[in-house]
C-alpha cells in the first residue's frame, strides 16, 4: 500500500520553492513547513541576543517564526551562516522529521529535505533556476515590499549564499539522486506548479478534494 504523501522540495534561494510548496500543500490539503524560517529565526535571534546559535535552536518557539524581519536579506545571510553549524542542524532535526512523518503526510521545503530530513519521501523535487533569473525575482520581490535594493547587490549576495550553502560540510545543498529536477528559469508559478503536479500524479498521488 502507498504510504502518506510527503513532498520534499529543495533548491537554492528564490528558485520558486516556497510558492510551489504552498500551492502543492493547498492542492493536496497537506500541512506545510518552510524550514528556511527555522534557520532564519535562529540566525536572527542569535545575532540579537548574543546567545550560541546551537542553544537558540533548542529553545525556538512558534512565536519566533512570526517576526516580519525574518523575510529580510539580512536574516537570509544570518541563516546561511548558522545553517553551516552541525549543532544547529542537529537541534532542528527532530522537529522537522516529526513534521515530515505525521500521519497526514506533509510538504517541506528547504535545502536538505530530500537528502537528510526525509530521504524516504515518495516525492522529491529539486527546484532551481539560473542565478540571473533568481536575482531578478528576489530584487522584484524586495522592491514590491518597499525595500530599497539594487540588483547587482542582490545578485552578489545570492551568489555568496549559494556558495556557502553548497560548499558547507554539513548537509550541503544538493539534489537527492531520485529527485525530479525542475528548472524554473523560463517558467512562471503556474507552469512550475503544473509540471510538479504532473510528476506527482505520475507517481499515483491524486488530490482527494472536489
Ligand atoms: O527564501 P530563501 O530560499 O532565500 O531562503 P530560505 O529557504 O529561507 O533559507 C535561508 C537559509 O537557511 C539558506 O540560505 C540555508 O543556508 C539555510 N537552510 C538550510 O540550510 N537548510 C534548510 N532546510 C533550509 C534553509
């Protein structure tokens, strides 16, 4: 018998993981965890409080994930620094595994979901796009939120984060061998959703809704 539907979505910054994860979660009526928020919260709280990131990771509260500052690029950079620490990753592991293996099934997006958190997930997607396309999207997104940014800076910071996330020893960003590769450089959100859904349906999973 087929087990619960667990969808593991990985990929670099601004590739479209978050939007895709939210849409798939709504379509299949599954709970969704944006695991980047956990690392953002640890990064930001450790910076603000001066406490050890590993210690912050053990004491994370749901309310810590609601801070609007978590969406800034400063939080993204802080996240990618603490995310390289094995102690931080270890302390966030159980919470993510529990979320992934709840009876309903789940959607998780991040960097190591298909490789470390739930390598047994029946659906793994690796969502990527060119650095140029991702920087353009992130730049637009930040501008829409009223933040003053220039594109060359967004691109340089994104390249730096890509490098840090891919080259670190602890759970580096990489596609699981059985992940479906989705390059969204020339796709809008609807096209990416349609491609992912077709893959998931080929695996025999359908939405039970009307
Ligand atoms: O939204 P964006 O893709 O820019 O970033 P995010 O998913 O919120 O992740 C922020 C940072 O957290 C990443 O650059 C990674 O360093 C780290 N992260 C991680 O190491 N593992 C995860 N499962 C999720 C995020």
